[in-house]
């Protein structure tokens, strides 16, 4: 997506050779029109796959996952990172480290919203080391649903997360690939 690449160059901030700050684009502020275009891109990639639900991890993946679900005409389900008093006590849970937050959290997905009859498209904003993605993949697999594919807005190719998903035989599509952040410069792959 050339438009997305341009917006990254204009609005993202390189914090280190590993970290790209995307608050103005994905993580705090979102452009609804750009989200809808990204959702259309993912929907076009998976339109013929019989997707029954789009799944994401809260919170930054929700806008683009919503746009994708809307475009496909299916429900959006998101895995929670915080347990609440109303949480499903029988939820599927996986403990995962967060690269950007520097902590370990549980991600939880209610069995009520994902069944063995579902064909799932997992959408997320960015993949670096892939810990959260692998955790949600495990949850989807344990649910008995079919994971059709993973759609990632930004893939950091210099980190191994996307490859660890692909090595499991899972289809993974990225809208933008970043090859390097060395020297404070964004190099697309």
C-alpha cells in the first residue's frame, strides 16, 4: 500500500533500530478513511476464503480489524488483555510477552465467540517478535476453529515474528514490510 508507506514516512518516528513509534497512525490516533482502505485490502485478499469471523488482540489492532470485518460482513472478536469481573471464566488463555510494553500479559478469548465451525482471519497492526500473534494463533487452534490466515498492517522483516507464523504453514499477508530502521531511517522491504 503506497499510501500507507507515505503516511509511515510522514508520521512515524524511529525510536531505535528495533522500535517504530506509530501513535499518530495506528496506536493512539487513527485515520478512519485509511483504516477503511486497509480493511478493504485485507478483505480483497481473503474474500473468497469463507471467513466467518475476524479476530484481533486489543487494542491497536481493533480499528483495522473492524474495517476488515465490516468489509467482509462478519463479526469482529477481540482477545482481551485484561481480566474483568465479567470475563468468561472458561476463556481460552495464553500468556505472552509484549515487545513494546516490556511486560508479560495474558490474552483471553471467550469460547462463546469462536467455535470449531469458524473460519478465522486474524488481523493485527504490527508484527515484530510475534509473541502476541503466536499466542493468539495457539488460542484459535485450541478453539478448534480454522485459522485461514493472518493479516498484518506492518511487518518488521528484520525481526522474526512473521517468519515464525509462516513456518507453521500459516498464510500471513502484510500491507507494508519494513526491512530496517537502522540509522533512524525507514527502509521498506
